[in-house]
């Protein structure tokens, strides 16, 4: 779609808005619209939200171990109403399980012996996307700090709370991906990069959960070096988050140096610690590499 620019009064440049869009959102004379600059584009947005739906019917009768992931994918894809075919009570239980755990605002509105209808009962808040993304960053920083405290205190209750907190991380991450896929992603700068970032942030939460579960199962307490590694990992993560919101080239170099120094420390610790702690050190290495690998998204987004 193209529009010619009209010059009015010798100073004001004007273009017409598509009539189909005007009718869809019932734009009237005097209505206030939001304009956002994105590189060489201008996004025009209204606060009006006409009733719209994105519907799907899907046959999941062949799914068992992958049922939860299948329903999760439907949610993240941005559908508002879905009919899911299933065969067994176990499959239904898994559908109910994932809805309760991570699918914010998704509920079963119809149920039959071989299908359910799931609908979204909330309006997507794409304008608040940035707040959800920041919440994801801060929740992971908090998860690290709570893990250190739980290991030092050998506190099984706190370790279990960290395991459970991963569901909160997943809910935020899934909601972010749903917003990106909802059709309003043009309001998000370079959405494909942000989608990848959200995926990786969720993986960081998964790693913290695995460490907490391991410590819970094996009754592992922390050592000074392991505690120091976790603190350093959190510092590296904070450095990344700071760079993400306040990008500058010199700090990218500092981030790289911070990573290489910490990798050397963890590698040295792996050869010195007792075998009981080896799995935790291994997970710390995974965490380190996952955090560092986010540099690609950072540079691509800003350069």
C-alpha cells in the first residue's frame, strides 16, 4: 500500500489513512492517534480494540508426552479460541495442567468427552510489553539471589520455592511471546530478535530450577567458591540487562572481558571441587554460556 504526500500551507505534510482501517477502528474526526518512529517507518496506532478473534481447531489425539508443549505453542501463537480434540482423561489432565501453569487468561469454556474449547478471557496488553520484559529480567536476578541464600542456609523450603518460581518465569515469557505473535508486533522494535531473547531468558530460568532441584534432591550446601560464582553470574546478567537498555560499544567490550574471566574461574573450580559439587559447576557453566550467547541479539538489535 502506498500513499502520496500532500503539502498543505507550504509547511505541513499530510498522508491519508486507509479507509478499511478507519472503518475497522471507527476512527472519527478529532480522535487522538499515537505515532511511533521505527527506523524509516512511522507506526500509527489507536487505543481502540475492535472485537477480533484468531481461531483454530487442532487434533491432538496422537499427543501424549508432547501434549503440554502443543497447548503451550497454541497459546504463544496468539490464538484467541481453540478447539482441541483429545482421547483420554490423561490427555485432558495435561491440557488443564498447562493452562493452569503458564497460559495467562486461557480457560476451558466448553468440554466434551473428546474435545475442549479454550478461549482467551483477557485482552492482550501489548502496550505494556516492555514492563513484562523488564519483569522477566528482574525475576531472574531475584531467582539467582534466592538460590544463593537457599544453598547457604540449606533451606529445602526456599529451594522448593525456587523450583516453583520457574512457572512464574514461564508465564511471563509465554505472555511476551504471545504478544509478539498477536499481530501487533510492529509496535515492538525488531520483534524476531526480542522473541529469541525471551526464549533464552526462559532457558536461564530453567537452569536455575534444575540447580535448585539438584540441591534439593542431593541435599547440597554451597561452598564459598560456588557462592562467588553465582554472584559473578548475576553481575554478568545485570551487565547484560544494563547494556540492553543503555547500549554502548565500550560496555560491550567490558561484558566480553567479564565473561572470559568468569569462564576461566568456573573451569578452574571444576577441577578442584569435590565430585558432589561437579553437577552444580556444570550448570554454572551452562548458565554462563547462555547469558553470554545473548550478545548476538544485543549487537544485532543495536548496530
